[in-house]
């Protein structure tokens, strides 16, 4: 199954009928005695997560709890079948699975920074805007890849992003079964039994379970807000009902402290009520790359400054002269390196 851009399209494991056949197709079987478990690093309702070693490198191991239901086993296996189809620098890399012996395990590369939400809380105030945008850009790149192969995540949130060396961010948690704890405030039972993390989910997905890459874009906007807020909880202590009610009424999360307005405008576009109007991940990636390439666009004070300074255009013929009059010709050089037109040639509209 190949799409126009040559990327193999994601195959839903349930197409294979037997989950065990799917996992044999997409994941390497590892012998349990080759894995050394070192310490517990996380856990949920169905599985525990360990740091360990396999084949000479550090790994993360998700181990299914003994006595899990058949459905929990199928969901566990299907996550490996899904991950085994992905290969991208910003998507967690599967190393292999243990399925022929019990307990079953999923083995991935080890991400030393842990989950993005806890990383941000630990780093509060210590990261520059540019570093935060670099992390967000990685998530956008991973999501652009996943949406290009028609994979819909459904649970994109900072808690499901992992941080590696050099603060590289990778999309994780592809479980069909939501690892949302029963008592997890983010889980909200929906009529069909699926749990939905309300404050990260697009209105149309909450209202009538219309999940799509466009609803993943909405969730991505929430992840951007979480990142620029150093791990603040979206909508703070509002109840899930208040979130649904107020968002339906048009409320949107505000600009986080010290967050450039241009970054908040990306979030606002992701939160368009009309999912067809939301940007695609490809477009978001380009907008973030432009911000990273021209960091001065991140200085709101500059934007206010230029709008505040009233230049007398009648005496100036080109934008280059205007920049010169503001002693900002340096920005013209930056714009040129960023691939924009040479502003000294661009005449001012009279
Ligand atoms: C949000 C992911 C939760 C489970 N998980 C996984 C993971 C995710 C999906 C399938 C299998 C595994 C082992 C890797 N890692 C890691 C990791 O590499 N490094 C970490 O520090 N933590 C806390 C992890 N937690 C996980």
C-alpha cells in the first residue's frame, strides 16, 4: 500500500484478524532472557514500564501485567504492530517484542529525558523560547509523518511525547486501549466505551467521535500551549464539562506568559471550530521552521516597536530605507538569508 509520496500507508492491525499474526509481520521477536530490566520508570493500569538493557544499548520495556484480559493482551500486541510500521526521527522506535513467553513485553529505544510534561515542569523557566519551539517542531515533524501515512493518533498530549538526547521530542503511546487510569481526571467515558482525554480533544471528536488528522492538529495546538507554559495543565482546574461547554462557546486558551503572539496564533489556527480550516501538519512545520530561521520574529517587543515608530514614508522609497531609518538594516540581512526578498529593492506602498 503506497501513497503518492511513496510512503507505505499504515495498516491497521485489525485487518490481520489475528493480532499475533500482525505482530509477527511488523515486530522482531526478542528472547526474554536477552533483556535485563534495571528500574521501574512508569506504569499504568495494564502495564509497567522499566528502563533496561538489550543488545548492548539502553531500552525502555513495557511489560503487560499478569492476569490481563484477552482484550488487554490484544491491545498490547496491536500497539507493537502499529509502532513496528513507523520509522521517523520524531516517532519512538520499536526494537522488538516478547510474545512467545509470558509476561509479554514491548521494547523501544530509551529516551533519557522522560515524558515531555514532566520534563517541562522540571525545566520551568530554564529553556529559551527558541528551545521550546525546537521541541514543538520535532512533534510537528513526527505528526506530519504519521498523518502522511494516514495514522490518526487520537491521544496527542505532552504526557505521550518522550524527550531524548539534545531535547529531541518523539511521539509515543499508540495504544488503542487508552492507558488513561480509571481515576485519571483526563479520561471521560464516551458512550461507546472508548475513553477520551477531553481537554486535548477536538469538539467534533468529543461530540460525535469524528477523529481525523485535523482533530490531531487540535491536540497538537494544546501540546504547543503545554510546552510554552512549561507543563501547565490545559484549562487549569476546570472540570471536563466546563472545558467542553466553554470551548463550544468559543473560549480558547490564552497566550502563555512570555510566549510570542506569533506562536499563540499557530495554536489559535489549530483550534479553529471548523476542522477543514485548521492547518495541516506540513503547513505547521513550515511556519515553525520560518520562526526558527528568523528568531527576531519571536520578539514581540520588536513588533510593537516597529508598529510604534511612525516613519514618514513620503521621504522613504524602499522598505530597506525604512529599516535603515530604524537602524534595523541588520534585519534585512536576516530576511535575505531566510530566503525572503531583498527588502532594499521592495518599494513602499505610498
Ligand atoms: C508515554 C510512553 C510511556 C511508556 N514508555 C515507552 C513505551 C511506549 C510505547 C510502547 C513501549 C514503550 C516502552 C518508552 N518510554 C520511556 C523512555 O524511553 N524513557 C523514559 O524516561 N520514560 C518515562 C519512558 N516511558 C516510556
